[in-house]
C-alpha cells in the first residue's frame, strides 16, 4: 500500500477529529483552562511531550508518503 499526501492529510484530519471529540467528552474544561500555559507545570510538560510525539508521528507519516508500507 502506498501512502499519498492526500491519504496522510486525511489520516491527520481523522485523528484531529477523534482527539477533539475525546477532549470534548472527557475534559472540556481543558480547552478553557489552558493549564499547559502555566510555566513549569506538569500540564505543560505533558503538553510538550504530547506535541513532540505528534510531530514525530506526522514526520513519519509524511516520510512514508511516497514509500510503500509493509
């Protein structure tokens, strides 16, 4: 199976929608509170770690955009 850029974008959009839905159902307050902006907080550490993992996943997905998957 070959992953195209269109497929990669579609995968990212689907995951975005799933995460937004999960947050709305389980932690809607986090959208308003923005605790990850509190310098040095645990929330900020977890936010940065989550963002790091997301960028890693996106880079891997885009790196495979023209490479067959096995």
